[in-house]
C-alpha cells in the first residue's frame, strides 16, 4: 500500500510541477446540471421515483466517500477515480433494483 501511494504521488508530481490549473477538466455547470437531470429522469423512469431517490442517496454517499478517500490518499481525483465511481454507481443502482425486486 505504501509503495502504491508513493508511486502515485510521484506520477502526480509531474502534473503539479507543470502547474496545471485546477479548473482543467472541469465541465461547465450547465453541462453538469443537464447531465444530472437526464440521469435522474432515466433512473426515475426505469425504477420509479421512490427507488430512484434511494439510488440517488446511495450514489451521493458513495461519491462523497470516494472523494474523501481520493483526496486523503492521492491529493485529488484522476480519471481512474472517476472510472471507479462509475463502476461503484452502476453496482449500487443494480443492487437497489435487485433489492426492491426481491421485496415484491
């Protein structure tokens, strides 16, 4: 674990030394709002409003925990962190759908 942290920090050091601006790679607020609205609508249509709300709460908690972990361990997010969140989100939504299906 220690070697993974040090190798990641040394890989991230190059970006820091080149003085990459923190705003790089940040999508515009309007794009984020549209993507959130479309995703929420799709989730509500697929699962229903109650299950969609449960899914959104779980996704929010998972995102906050993953962000905290990424900041603590490597100092921020990378594309790998975003990919991990996508996989975690997909698993959570499938688990929500399965859990409510079992309850039928």
